[in-house]
C-alpha cells in the first residue's frame, strides 16, 4: 500500500507545494516523475535481492529507508531537495509490490494463487481510496508537510508489523547467489523473451490507462470539474470501487472460469469504458458524474484481467519468480513514469484528450496478449518440428520463448 499512498496522498497538495517552495506547476509535477522513475529502476533489484537474501530482510530494510525518506520530504525547503527525497522514497517503496507477489507465488499455486492475488488487490484497493481524501483534508486543515509526516508514521507501523508477523517464505536452499554474472544472465533471459515483453507490456498499458487519470487528478478535479482540494473522492472512489469489485469478481472466477474467458470479459470492460468516455467528452463538457463514471468500468476490467496475466508472466520463469516480478513491475512503472512526466502534461488540459489517451492504452493492452498468444503458438510449433529432427530438447522451450 506504500506505493499508492506515496502517489495519491500528496496530489491535492500540488498547489500548496507550488506556493510554499516557490516552484512552477511543472516542477511539482516532476516530483511525481522522480518518484516513479526511481521506483522503476530499483524495482528491478528488489526481486533479485529477495531471491538471494530472502523476502523478509529486504522488506524490512526497504521500510526503514522509506521512513527516512518521508522525513526528508517533510523537511524539504526547496523543490530540488523534495526531488531528492522523492527519489529515495521511490527507491524503497517498490519492495512490497514485487516481493509481495513473489511471496504469494512461493506459497500458492494455480487457482489458489490467482485467488490470493485478487485478494491482495482487494486489500490494496483501500489505499487509493483513502489516500487522496486524507491528503485533501490534511491540506485543508494543516500543511502539505503533514502528509509526509503521516507517511513516516505509516512506514514505522509497517516496519513494526512486518518485524513481528511476516515469516520468511523462501528457505536458504532455494535461494540464488547474488552474482553480477548470474543476475545479468537472468535479466537478459527474461527481457529477451518475446512472450515476457508482450505479456508484461499488456499489464503495463492496462495500468497506465488508470495512471493517466491519477497523474492528471489535480487538473481533472480542480480545473475541469471545478471542485475543491478536499473533493478528490469524486475521482478516486469510482476508480477504487471498480478495483475492489473487479478483484472480487476475479477471486470468484478463479478455478471456475477459463482464463481466456476471464480476460475477454475484463478487456470488454476496459475498451468499453474508454470508448464511452471519449464519446461523451466529444460532445459534452466535463461534468459529474459522467466524467468519472466510466472510470469505474475501466478499473473493474483492469482488476479482472490482472491476476491471470500476472500468473502467466511469473510462470514463464518459475525458478526466478522474484526477478521476474521485478522485471514486470519495472515495465509497468517505467511506462507510468513516462505517463506522469510526458503524456499527462500533454493531455491534461483537455478531458477529451485524456479520455482518448485512456482509450488508446486500453486498445493497446488488448492487442498485446493476442500477439503473445500468436508468438507462443509459433514457438511451440517450431520447437516441436525441431524436436522431431533432433535439434532441440524440450527443456530448451522456455528459453526459446
């Protein structure tokens, strides 16, 4: 939950940060980009570190660093210092996202793993609902620095809770040595896989359709809808309600509905949401509830699609799931950083452009699994023919993919 809290809680405080630090709107927007970019780079290492040193120790260390970074953000007296400590927050906040998935896959398999991932998504969905509302009320009655002080307290609470209650799910005999050569080999193997690139990109594009609205939230709420800084719930409650209900639906579908049908249903919601929102803003100005209602369908579809796609990605390389989880999260977060730093500033002056951008992300997310399915079928046929000629062993199939 640290990731959504780090992004959503301080969004209502953008105007206050501008005034307090004598910064431009673009400079404050780049505090989000700094966080997302550092989050993405470090997220490549969280999984590999946990594969080598265990899940628990990396979680605890990251929480300690995050607590220090939050204090630094609260004490920053220039926009440059805020950038630095936001980078430090990004470096440490991703451990829970990556290692949480790896722990789930360590302990569960098949439909049970899919149920657990959807349950985690349901719990996770609480934070984007609470965060901007809390941030808005804090800015109304206190200062933006109080937001980061609250994150410091939250990090300390999580550190204490994980120290007391989080067990180690990766025994020493299943760990991999932390050698640069083996790490390079693992990363190269994962990123060289066309199936990984396509499936991980599908998850990234699905999420970026939502993150485009998250990064543009200060403009959507205050400028396009004319609401106050304590009314961000109008945007985030529909989004989070969709995440929660979509995860609940995915939990109920696991083991009962074929993955292909589940993905088709989820993508139907994703694409329909983008089309409805774009069509509305083509003819009408932004207004409640029509501007925010399609977001409910989008996030519901995203949550239905996510568990199945995530398991397909993790199971490409089952012996290094922590590293795979890192690489998948890296792809998603880097695209989100691009959305926050480039796409949102280009589109946030118009709700029509934002809706069209979300629609484009949904269509791209729909296309990529289709390409992955075609690529996977082609690899299997090629490997089968080569095996018949004695040119390949079936153990090589996954590396070929």
